[in-house]
C-alpha cells in the first residue's frame, strides 16, 4: 500500500490522507465510507471521519488501527471499479507525515560515508534532530537561503513509526513500523561545521523533501537490503545499499526507544551513503535550479528542484 497526503490543486485547503494506486489518488476517508456502505455497514459509515480521519495528524494518532483500516480500503480500491479518484495533475502531494512530533536523524551510519567524511566508526548511533518546519513534499522546491553557500544533498531511507514504542527489543522492532519513504537530509555544511552541534545546518525552513509516499511494511520484507542512490542534474552522485548501514533499522528503533518514547508518525532518517557533495573533489554543492533525484528500491523516486529564497 502506498499511503499519501495530498491537496486538490483547485482548493489547496489543507492536506488529506489518501492512497496512490495505478497513477490515481484515492481519498482515504471517502473510500472508507464507500467500502462500509458497500458492505452494508451504513451505521459505521456515518462515523467514517472518526474511524479513518482525513486529517493526517489525526490519522497517525490512531496508530496501527488506522493503518489496518487503510489496508482494507486499499484492497477495496484494487478490486472495485469506478471509485472516485483524482489524476496526478489534479492534486499536489505532500510529505507522507505532515506534522510529526519528532524527526530523529542518524549521522555517519554508512560505512562508506564514514570513510569519505574522514570520521571514526561510531560505537553508538549519532543522533540529531530536525523539526517539522524543514519538511516539504515531493512537488515542492528545496529552499536555499542566502545564509548558506554550501547546501548539500543526502539520500536517506526514512522510517515512519506506526505505534507507540518504548524500550522495544530489537527482535520485534519492525512491528512498530508503519512503513518507509525517501528523505533528502539537506545539509548546510558551512552552518553545520561551524560548531560541534549540527542542528543549525540541518533544519532550515522548507529544506527537507520527504515522499513521494509511504510504502507499508508488507511490501518491504527487509529494509536492510535496498538499493539507494541520488543524482544531481542527471549525474550519479550516490549509489549504495542499505546493507551498508552500521546500525540497522531494528537496532535504531531499539536504541532510540530506550531514550525516548516514539509516537505514531515519528520519522527516523537512517543516514546517507557516500557520494555527498561535500566530499567531492572539488566539492559540489547545490545551486538554484539544480534537480535532485533520489531513488530507493521498493519505494520509488523523489525529485525536487533547488530554489533561492
């Protein structure tokens, strides 16, 4: 199942939850209502907005129950003709999570990236934060403010939490995952490197694309065996596999959940492989007009244009 958030271009009046199937966008709540009516459960249909909210934040608050209902809608959409839907040119996709309570990022988590950055192999996950102000969707421009001259790209597998997680064991950590998406951990290297704390270079306004959708865990058997790559203006920059992760997705969830409670909709950015602009000879930083395309096996591609602001 490909879970999305979207706005209709006619109104642009706030993101709604939806499903992406065969190049069409299906409103989640509307089709949940239709499914209940078709099953003769009209009484439940009247409460469909509560049971399967159109508001993304409210939907994630349902946790696993919400995604179980969404998967039933997905199955209904796949076998039913003539359901209401939108074509791609009628909607604007947003980030799969529009307002997460936490965006937790992991630094130096690919062996090849540790080497190119001339860093030491970490003994524990290196964590830092982003905030919701940085998030944009797959159809938005990456904003490059004048405060930085060294804007860099980083393709990352993003993990979205599906139910509350605290002191989770690594053996069952994936049970707490709603799904996976692609993130570009845009980094202002000149701001990041001027102090020992990275935050100021990592969470610029409207700088971090996430999307284009969330692929649920039933479609990705092993997040540790996915091809991952990036291109800038058609030039291959990064090409690796998540089997190069130093700390695996289950390990990260277990480690982080010992420190803090993970809530549904929280995002974990798992790190980037080698090939970032900062490490090129000479460095290749992003400029206005650059097209950045990220790809992760089993998820798809995420394309954004850099824009001076």
